C-alpha cells in the first residue's frame, strides 16, 4: 500500500534527480549567471530550495535553533561569509521576501557546494520521513505552532 510518506518521498526524489541531472555538467559560471540584473541566478534558486528544506528538517521536524541549520553546521556560512538570518519574510533568510539588493548579496557558490547543500537538505528529509509511522506523520509538529504565517499587503 502506498502511503502519504511514500508519495512525498517519491516527489522529493524526483526533485533531487531533476536538479542533479540538469546541473551535473554545468559550470560555476552558468550556476551564477543572472539573466537580468534583478533576476535570481540558477544558484540562488537552488540555494532557495535548499534553505527551505534545511529549515523544514532542522527547525520544523527537529525544532532546532536556526543556527543549527546545515548552512551553518556544514560550514557554508563561514566559507561564503554569508549569514542569511534576519533577511526576508520573518527573517528566515530563504530568499522569499528578499529585496533585489538582498538577493544580490547572496554569494556565488561553487557547483559542488550548491549540489552538496541541496542534496544534504533534501536527503535528510527523506531519511526522516522513512523513519516515521503513519501516526507520527499525521501528528502536528510543535514547531509549526510557533511559525508565523507571512503577511501580505
């Protein structure tokens, strides 16, 4: 029997294979190219996905502190001298709600690091889901009660 966990893990796996497949032979220049002065690069978009997955795993599924996210614990924040916390919607630092100036401050990543961060962030969610029972999956996350919904207007 296929469960909701199976479906989500399949979707995550498809997302990962798609991104990894498209970028496996890309250059760092392509990853960091901006098609327009106000547009995200491919690297920023991949980083955005990775940041959200990092937050889901560490802050929602495990109720850790923002500085316990992989961006910090795996050394990327230090390597790229970039702390995104306090930027964007609710200060999450995940591109959503960034101004163009905020987006342009995001450093240019190497392809290797962009894919490693992406893979780590999504693989850990898959592993976490695989260890969940249906009851665990249906239970509300205590961390979600603390997250403010973004406001509009």
